[in-house]
C-alpha cells in the first residue's frame, strides 16, 4: 500500500510539474486558460473541463472548454455569480465545490434537472483566486462517480492555485501591455498634434508668403520685428524699414513722406501707432529712390491683443500702389493714346451716329472697305452700304447695341467699294460721352483662308481614305476639290516604273480650260538630266511662282510655251510641290491661282506640302496594300509549290521501298539479289538527298531572316570546290543533256566557308542545268584585281528584263513552277551567302540566248561580315 501511495504521489508530482511548466510559458489570459483546460484537467483525470473568468463585476464568462457539447457551451456562455449553479457557488463562496455523484448533483442543484449529464460522474468546481481576489472558476467532470479523498482534493487545490497564479501573472502582463499601448497611442497622438500644429504653421507661412501685400509683425512694446513675408522683404530693398532687428528708435533714421511732401515723424509711422493701440487705414507713404522712380505704398496697421486686451504685437499690411497710380495717370492720357490708335493700322476703327452715318474712320477701316476719306467727310458713307442685303443678323446686333450700349463681337462680310467682299470680326460700343457709336473691324481673310485650307485637307483625306487603292479617279476628285477651294486649277503627275511622268489628274475651275491645261502643262521625263521640275522632285523642295507668265513658262519648259489664247488673262501664281515618301519620288502636285484676291504666297507652301504629304501617304499605303496582297499570293503559291516539291521525292522513295518489300515477301526467306538492293538504295539515297536539300534551303532562309547565318572561315580553293561540284553533278548533267565545261587556271584561294561556298556553286550549277537543259554549260573561275570571280553561263531560255530585278527574292522565279519546279530559294540563298562573304552577284541575260551569273568575292577576311563565324 505504501508503494502504491508513493507511486501515486510521484505521478501527481510529475503531472503538477508538467502543468506548471506549460503555465510558465503562457503569456496571455487566453493562453493560460487554454493550458488550464487542456493540461490541468487531464492531469487530474478529468474528461470534461471548462474555465470561467470574472469579466465584469458579478458576471462569469466561459473562455475555454473541453468535452462540452456545443449546446451546453451556447447555454452557459455567461453566468451571473448569483446563479444557483455550482460554478457560481464556487465563485460566491471562493471555496471548492465537490459533487461526488450524479445523484448528489441532482439533489443539490434541482434547477439543473434539464441539463443532460452522464449517468455516473463526479464534478469539482475550484475557485481561482489570488490574495483573496477572485479571478474565475475551474470546473472539471470525471468519468465515474466516486468520492474525492483528501489527496485528490489537495492535489486539485494545488493545481488550481498554480493556475490562479499563472492567470494573475498573465492578467498583469496584459494590463502592462495595455498601458504600454495606451502610452504609445498617447505619444502618437501628441506627435500627431505637434505635426498638425507645425502643418498649420507652415500653411499660415505659405499663405503669408503668397499674399501680394507685404506683411510685418512687431512685438510690443519694443517694436522689434519678429516676422516679415517675402513681399515685405522685397519692399525692404527699396528703402522701406523692414529688418528683423528693427527697433522703435530706428524710425528716426528712415525717410518717408506724406503725399503732400511732409516727412513722416517717428511717432507717425503706421506700425508705431498700431503698437500704441491705434487702428491705421489707408496711409499713403512715398519713398524716394535715387536710382529710379519713387515708391508709393498704402499701409494698414493694427494692434494684436491678448485675452486681457493688452497689446502684445502690431501687424502692418503694405501694398505697393506705385503701378496703380501710374495706371491712373495713364487713364488720364487715354484720349491721346486712342487718337494714336486711330491713326495706326492695327485695326479698322470708325465712329457713326445712331442712324448709321459714318462720322470718322481711320485709314485701316477705309482701306478694308475700299472707300476714301472724302466720302466720310461729305457724309455720303452709310453702314447700310457696307452690309450685304442678306445680313439680317446684323440688324439684331444693332438693336442689342441700342438697348445695352454694346454688342458682342461677331463675324460678317462687308461689301467693298469695288464690289468684292471681305470677312471681318466686328464689335461696337456706345460712347455716351460723345453720343456716337465706336465700331472696330478685323480682317479675317487670312483666317478664313486657313479654315478653308483645313476643310479642304480634311475632305481630301476622306476622299483618299475611301479606298485602299488610290486610282486616277480618286486623284481626279482631289484635284477637283483643290480647284474649287484653295486654287483655280490643279495638276497631279505620277512617276512610272519606266522612269517617266504620267498625267494622273487635271482639274480647272473653268471646265473648258481643263483639257487645254492637260495638254499644255509641261511634263518632263524623269530620265531627263535637268530642269526646275526635276530638281524640285529630287530635292523635295517646292517651287513658288507668284507672278506666272510667259517667261516662267520658258524657265520651266523651254520650247513648250502655249499659244496666247491659252494663257490666262489675269495674273496667276503657281505652286509646285513634289510627292515624296521615304526618299522615294512619287510625282508632282501643281496648284495654280488666277483670282484677283487670292494669290499664292509663302504662307501657302505649307498647305501644298500638307496636301502632297497626304497624297503621298495614300499612294504609299496603296503600294503597301498591293505589296501585301502580292505577298499573300506569293505565300499561297509557295505553299502549293513547297507541298508539291516536298512530295515529289517521297513518291519514288515510297515506290522503291514498296518494291523491296514485295520482293522480300515473294522470296519467302531466300536472299535478295544484292544488285537489286543497291540499285534501290541508290535511288532512295538520291531522293533523300533531294528532300534534304529542299529542307535545308528552307532552314537557311529561316536563319537568314533571323540573322543567324553561321560562317566558319578557312583557307579554301574555289577551283577545287568547282571541280568537286562538277564531278558530283556529272550524272545529273548527263541526264539533262548538258556538257559542262570548266575554265580554271591557278588555284583561287580565300578566307571562305567551304560548305557555304559549295552551296553557291551547287545552286548556280543546278539553275544552269534546269533552265539550259540540252545545251552546254560553261563554268569559269579566275582572279582579277585581287577579287575572286566565279561565272556560270548557260545557253537556255534566258530571263526577261522585267524579271531580272526580282529573281534574287525569296520564292521568286522568272518562269512557271509547273514547268520547272523548285521552291524559288536557290538564287536568294546564293545572294545572301555571297553578301555575307562581302561579295556581290549579278546576272546578264537575254531571252532565248541564256544567262550568265557572275559572283565576285574578296579573297581576304571581310571586315564587316553580316554574320561572323562562331
């Protein structure tokens, strides 16, 4: 029995030690409660445990539980200390409550009969208190109903005390943390208040600095300046007393004067008077300046009082009114100035009476309306003679003038004395002192011309943008728009691929002259060596002829001066603008103006250039669209050809393999004739080599497009490579019926890539055998002027002149692929390899007489290889 008791004591000691260790690591009340429920209860053998803390006076709150149902937790979340339950009893009495069986529980707490409990059980309710201060209650339920012996109760009380101490420590720690956080918040609030105060101070300083007036602040009673904004400091440089160490006694040394010339006494200064409690308003002070005009200031000052009404400081607001006084003097001189304006030509000015008779007008007005001063002097000029008959709106403006004494500015056209019209901006005001109406007019001719030019350009852009292709009909519409809006006639000439100019569009405001203009306007060929029109096209600079006549015709096109009846009666001006895009010459646009009031000047060049730019952009867009369509067709053709070419070697290859399979199957295990296998293998190898060549060509084109053509340079003999390639193609030359002849002398050695150079010779020789079948092929290798040369000449079908410029392009060919096949990549790859070596390739050909391809290569390492060896 003693051993058993000792063992139980040891177990309890170990459990107590474990619980104490866990409690020592818990820092918050929640962590302590979790350890109590999770560790202390099981340490005493409990199957249920919960802990209530005294959250507020008279109320217990469930903070942790284990083994309880959710329903019980929801019901017993809060408990008053006065409740007839064992937990509240333990809190009230601050003594443990022991319930040793279910029967005892029902008897002692009949109010809890509806509470579901196990059939057999025991409960312990232990108050958690420290120094007579209740912290909470620990409740534990045990699985079997049994009595609690003294050792059990002592052990439970010991654990409860440990738990209470840990809980007290956690509460102290939490309280300390709360106080610390409160202190941090108080410190942050104080810092925020300080920051806001500093911000308000800075704002006040900013406001004072932005004021257009100077602001001074002086303390009382010493008069020492304590603050002055920038405006006040700037005024201080003009002999005004603004110094931060300024005192009352300093005023006696400063010279300031009243408007009547009396000097300011020290006691009369506005800031001094404000320090004594006086309010000063509108004092005017003058400060002479020996280096310039005097400074005149208006000063307002007042005292600053504390809560008791004592004067603690004085503030003064200083405004520089020098300019205002100067403006007032200027206003007094206004009549003189206005007379000068009337005499100037800045704008048209006139005076009329209420009936509209002009009483006075300046020269600018009379020049604009085309009348003279004598008509005004006689009283013969009336406003109704200047207004078009359809100007009903003007009558409304005049009625507004009679009612309000002024009318807003508006636009109208005035009738000139010569019958023409001029657009103007006008406005009027009733001059009451003189009992007459003042009217101003501004000539809007240039503005209207600019607006018309913008409308024309916008309309021309819409016309040019209606289709992706710019046809002659579209250009004719543009020329017609130009002849009706910004010019009298328009001619558009376009460059052709053959180096000529063709007349694309001609429009004249008078349709009868359009055809004569088409025939008569000079049209020089682009191949000509000179002339103003060609020079303008090549340089891109426009030509302006403000007075166009017979001499100008001779200057532009000697020998093509039209007949006298074709020449316009009036004086014309002509503007010639080149059509250029990306340094390409596209043609010319020529604009002519024969109107009396509309001659081209320097300001019209930009209009012509903008029109030319839009036409050139449309032409370039049309070309790009055509090129893109051609590229799409070329792509489709290439895909069809590539499919055919890649399929061609596969057909005999499949047939040979199928034949070998049938032979092997028919022999039934006997050996196949080796000669038959070798013959099939050679055919298959030739087809695989052809297929590999097609694939390699495609790969080479892809590498070249990405700039990844690799060159491995070494000492290579071009003569040896030519001989090897000719030997390799001897069978193919025989099948083509071509006798291949090599002309070569001494070795031609250079720094080249052997494989790529072989590819060049193979491509040129293959091309000659394909297009010169049945006729000799001549290959020549030689050195001339330090440059290696290779030429391959056939006597085949030749190349038409229109195809020579594009045979080196990707997927290009000069003949139909149906008759000759191929991907159209051989010459393109050859050109790219030759250029990578720093060389060049050219072709000479005549249809029906064969072609000669000549390659020129530098023999040394080229310094600017497009794709250096890696």
